[in-house]
C-alpha cells in the first residue's frame, strides 16, 4: 500500500528486455536505502526491487504489467516518481493507494479548472 505522496524522483539509467519482461535500472536518492523484495511505486505502479547497487536499484515489469501500464514506452533518461510502501508505524500523509493496476482506462475529456484539471475516463465495467 502507498500514500500517493511522491518521495523522490528517479532517472532510468538502463533498460534490458528479457522475453516479455523489461528490467529497469533506476538511479535515485532513495535507491541505496532500498532492500531486495521491497515494493516501490514507480509512477504509481508497484514494482519489486530485485537488485540494489549503491545509488541505483533494479525492478522488473512483467508482461502483464506492461500490458496495463505505459512502462513499455519508457526510455533511458526518463524520470520516474518514486514512493516506498507505507509503514504501519508512521503518519499517513495523502491517502491509501493500492499501486496494483486492474485495467487501463481512456481519458475522454479534460477540463482546465482555475489552476487544476478535471478528467473524465471510460473503462470496461466487465473487467471490474
């Protein structure tokens, strides 16, 4: 679970395709404090840390994740909003966010509203 509050911004420094999966190596100021098997939201998508090396960490997006997100379009140098998972013994800023993608939606309308935006989305109600 996540709060939805961005903790750090990371930069993709290496991408490796492996069959239907993609491995991302990300450099950030929180990478060195991460642990293998820890969940980290990368632009809101929960990915598991598989390697930590100094100021970089590596995660893998499997085919299912790639089919439901835009992670497959990322390039070396792209920036990612990062957030470590919630701690149960800490203050909860923001709100509770699962971080797992159930399906994709299509933005059908966007309205500028005095410094903010209102978006309308369509999705397949049969998929939940």
